[in-house]
């Protein structure tokens, strides 16, 4: 994040859609707040799919990596966050 900011590059953090093997959504959110960068909460986008039992279409057989349909959600969430925070301006 520091290196990107030094070059004035826009920074966007994203949480994992499901299992947080490396860091929790809370850890990413706290880091984004501390570093003052926007965050796309993919975990919140995927949560209703899990709760409604519809997640199978959005992940691969490993239950972690998004399927093409899941990646569409991730991309849309990133795009919406980019627009919301005017990262392309």
C-alpha cells in the first residue's frame, strides 16, 4: 500500500469472498481503515448466497475459489467500489 501511494497509484483492498485462510475480513477492514484506502467487501457480497444455500454456483468444487459466475460478483463489487471512491479520476 505504501509503495502504491508513493507513486500516487489508486489502491483498492478486497476481502476474500469466503474462507479467510490468510486474514479475516475484519483484519482487512481494519488495515484499510488504518491505511485510509477503500475496501471491497466480497465477504458481504457472498454471505447471502451462503445463507440462502445458493453458493454452489458461485464457487469451484474446492468450495473456496470463485467460479466464473462468482468472479462476476467479485468484479462487479470491485467496479462499484472503484466508482464509489472515484479511484479512476
